[in-house]
C-alpha cells in the first residue's frame, strides 16, 4: 500500500512538471518520507533492526522533514510575491 502511495506521489509530481514546467519539491519529499518509513517497517518486521540503522533512518527523516518545511515556506513566499506583483500591475 505504501509503495502505491509513493508511485502516486511521483506521478503527481510528473504531471505537475509537464503542466507548469516547475518541479514541486513537496511531492517528491512526501514520497521519500513514505518510502523511508516503508523501509523502516520492512526492516522492523524482518527483525534486522540495529540501533545505528534506527539513528540513520531517524536522522534522514528529520532532514526530509526540514526540507519539506522549507519547500512549503518557499512555495508560499513565491506565491505571495506572484500575487503581489499581479495586484500591482492591475
């Protein structure tokens, strides 16, 4: 099920790219976060989890979460600037 969600997110980012010629980072980061959580669950159920792997996955998830937060903030900032410029031109 999580693999399907990853594929949907990646296809959504491709559709967005072909329609606007811009790549939204949030779709890709969402897919990466789900993929990492999926890998953590698979490793957990195989009972092959060691503490160093847990720390690595956790650090990677923190980095991806920070990247997603920055991407959302930058998108909102860009959208606000575009709206302000459009309002001034009217």
